[in-house]
C-alpha cells in the first residue's frame, strides 16, 4: 500500500502544479458531482466473443478538481516483486511499464450529453500527450460513477471497457 500512497502523493503534487486559473468547470450540478477523489471498484472489459474479464490494473484512483483537471493512476497489484529494489533487471522494469498507468489532463464535462473529455497533458507514453480521451458517464448515486471508454479508443478484442468508481470519503 506504500507504493499506492507514493503514487497518489505524486499525482496530488502534479495537480497542485497546475494554475488555479485553469479551465474552470461550469456551475452545473453534474460537473460539481465529479469533484473529488475516487477509488476504482471494478474495471470490466467485454470482448468481441462475448466473454467478460477484469482488467489487470485493478487498483486505481482518479481525482477531479474544481478547476478543470483530472489525474488518474492505476496499477496491477499482482506485478512480480523485483529482486533488487534499487537495481531492477530490464524484464522487471518492463513489468512496471505494463503494470502501471497514469495521466493528468484538463477535463471538459458535457453534462447534458453524458460524457467527459480528458485532454491529456502528462502521460508515460509521449505519443498520447495532446490526445482527447472521451468517457461516457453514469452516476449511480452521489458516491459512485461509471465511466465507459469511448469505442474508438478500444483495442481489439475489447469492445467495451467500463470503470466503476467509488468516492473516497473520510
């Protein structure tokens, strides 16, 4: 759990580095409902053959700010441990790349249409910076939201990818 806390701290620092004069969201109640920290409850993928699987990056947080930013971090909790914490092998480093996902973005909330767009500013893959990531949302009460990844972003054989988030509360 220490690694998760460290990553969340890094994300919080990244959020703090954004200007407070960023793309402020509207006063729409739906936009306000996004603000806060959310913990991943599940990430279910449906495949072309109809089978369903859980995504391996099953531990995740997403943070939406009231100034129009979002940061996401996820990990596969079943990654193998390194033999040496300070000198991982190339194979061990590869498990880190494959087992960790993170990005920060500006966010547009299209409340009436039922989707958000994350405009990626920070990402491990430099080819993704500048990309718009569309997520269809459904609130399932005040403290749970489903975000479905827009179909054009999916890679076969995945035909649907939905993340269920629970609001982090004291």
